[in-house]
């Protein structure tokens, strides 16, 4: 019988073209247990050592053969498919005028990388320097983490093989990692040219930036996505690709949902858990650990599992009848996420993705072309963005009278713009998605039941601090400024809904009624310096949401985390 040296447990999301080898390892006789930092990075890196056996538990189904995940253009269909979602909703939020909204988290091997918009952005260098300062660990700084970004990445030519000089900086990208990253492989030249022309006409407000993944984010850049060869690149297809999953020391069990950590002891004065309880085929099992459990189930899963295990605020746990193992009120608090506002204009052109999505014949033709050659419009994200922009509020913004600058530094953005040649209404449109990437507001994720499989209460706390609302309001004005450039004359029509002439109070009401989650929550088990009176672990991940989409940073953190585990155990 094979007894794993490490038992890597992926609690809520994971990756992989999986094989089921659970018969090779009796669940209750595993010699050690580790729960990965993120996705299946740690499973891959630890199993590089043939003397280390790894068993992965994944709550969801396999990603293998799920076309909506594989085809980039079908990302919208994938996102809306309840089969591959935990189907969470938030609590009613005062900042959203009492609205409760869907909070989509992925339920499939590959996690959110198999389900997201595939945007690849690292964030500002100062974001990571702030993590290093907060954790007291210089290893999380931009300069020290940068090699891990490169280790994760495989820069890939776009499928249309267009000339990419002037669209990215090859010096800041990796070429041998598991995750493919590329520029778009299908062009809508009319829209793209107008975006770039605007950077020339209004260079002060909208400067061109060759590559925001250099750590210098500010400006307008060509979008980069986790796509390779016309297919979505995920932590499944990358870190558990066939050449990895065929390792005899790497094992994956699907449909295995963790309920809680068990067998708590206090050998060193602090609680230590010796095993993990999980549900498989409607039965409960316990996997015993001899060495270490490293829990990372994401911003929702990690605090939920910790609280179900007796780690959290004593008063809350006691009220639910859960024995307190460690009174740690920070668990589930400090939820940090980015609110999103969509602005849209009608356009005088058919050079949009609307002309594909709203035409069944063209949609079928695009799908057929992708099937035949992995080319055409379906090689790019269904989110349809061509460029991203990263901007700061003006120094005289009213927001700064409400709260000090929450960004990580003067070179870090407050706002992200996604420039999209498509809309959500019939006809041809363009959209600018406005995300607040340096929010002040904080929320929480807590349990309200002793049933470990009951969904938690998710309150992102959007607009609980008015700074965020004022920043989004400034973002709308900036978006209107963008489309006022001469480049858009005769192309852009009416704004929908028309926000241009609203009073400040009316505009704020519209924002509260229309804003949505950007689904980049972090911080509910955030890192702090050793000995600090706050935080959950020292260090863990991202106590403050980065000024970026979170997947690139997650990969880099997990790569370094793998090395830390190897160092800890002398591997």
C-alpha cells in the first residue's frame, strides 16, 4: 500500500485532468496532510519529488470535456451555468440599497481559473511591497516575488499570429511555466484603433502603457489573458496536465467536500489539528495527518472551514453549539472586494462582438471555426475586452475628503477600466466596465449554522465606506471623458442608461442600484505580522485586495508557498 508523505487537500476548488487513485491510499492512514495554498500549484510542485505522495480532495466534478470552460468565448455561458457554481448569494447590503446579489464561486476541478474571464494582471509593485510590510516577510515583496510570476507563466503567441511588437514587453514575462498567457487572437480593428487613438489625443488622462504587468500599471494597455492555442489555460490544464497527473505519486479524488478540521491537540500550547473530515458519496471520512495541515479554501471556504472547526469568534461559535478550539475573532472578517459598475453606449458600427452573439448564424460559424482550427472570435474571452486601463483619482477628488488614499502608493491605481466592443442590450454597443480596485469598504464571511455544509453568510460590505461610492462616481465621469475624445466622433451614440446629467445624489442612487461584485474577494483569513493582534495566519495571502484581477498574484503566492513547504520539510 502506498502511504503518502504529503496529503494535499484541495478544499473547495482545484485543478486537473484527474485520475482516481484513492484505492492506493487509505484515507485514515495518510502519514501527513497539507491543504494547498491555491489551486493545484502545491500538489504539482511537491509531487515533483518522487518520494512525496500527494492525494488531492476536490469538492467539484472534473473539468475534462467541459466545452464551456475550454472555449474562451463561452466564458459567459460557463459563468452562468449553475452546474459549475456554488450558487452563493450575498446577504442584503445597505450599500447596495438592500440588494442581495449572486456571488459566483466555481465548483469544478480548476477552480476559478476554469470559470473566470481569464484576464491576466499582476497588480502594482507597491501592492506586493505592502504585503511584505504587513506580514513582516520581505519574500512577499514585488522584487522577491517577481521570479515566481515568471515561473508560473508561459508567454504564447496569439492564434492569429499578428505582429505583437508594441503590444507587450517580453522582458517581464516567463516562457516555460504551466500557465499560458497571450494577447487576443482575434481583432476588431475599428474599436481597437479608436482606443489607441484616444491615448494619443488625451495622453495626460489616458496614457499608453506598453505592459502593466511590469509592476507599473497606470495607463491603457492591450489585454493579456490566460489563453494558449485558442483554449483557456487553467490551473487544471497547467499544473495537472497529463504529464503531471500521470505521476504515480499524485492522486486526485473528485466530489470530496471538506467539512472541518478534527483531532485538535495542544502539544506546543497552541492548537494543532491532526485530521480532516470530508464527505464523499454521502458518507463522512476522516483523513489523519501526521505532520501539517495547510488550509486554503479561498476567501469563502477557508473561514467557513475554520469556523466549523472551532476557530473563530467564541461568542458566535458558542451560540451555534460549536466548541471553541481557538478564539480568533479575525476569522471571516476583513473581506475586501472590488465593486463594479458598467457603462454602455450605442455605436454606429457592426464591428462589435454583439454582431456575433446576437446572430445565431455567425455564432455557429465562430464555434465551427474554433472546432476546426482553434482560430476566429471564439479564441478570446467572452468578456470581449480588447484593452484595460488603470487610473488614479484626481488629487482634488471629493473622495479624499472622506478617507485617506487607500491605494498602495502613488503609482498604484484606484480604478480599472475594461474596454469592450459589446453591450448587454439588443443592437451594437460598446462598454466600459469600471472596477474600484483600491476599495476602503470591508465585509465578512461567517457561518450561521452548525451544519458544516450549509452555505455561509457572505457580506462583501460594498459601499459601507462612502469613499468607494465617490470613487466609482469619479470613474463614471472619467469614462465619459474617454468617449468624448475626437476618435469616437460619429461612432459613439447614446449612453445607456444616460448618467451624464444626473445630480450627484441621483447618480449615487443609480450606482447603489446597479453596481455588481467583481468577485475578487480576499482578506477573510488574511496575513499579519507574527504576534500582531489581528489577522488569522502569519503569513497567508492578501489581507488587502490587489489593484488587479487576483489569479496572477494567486499563482505567484502559491509558487512561493510551495518552496516554503519544501524548505520546511527539507524536500
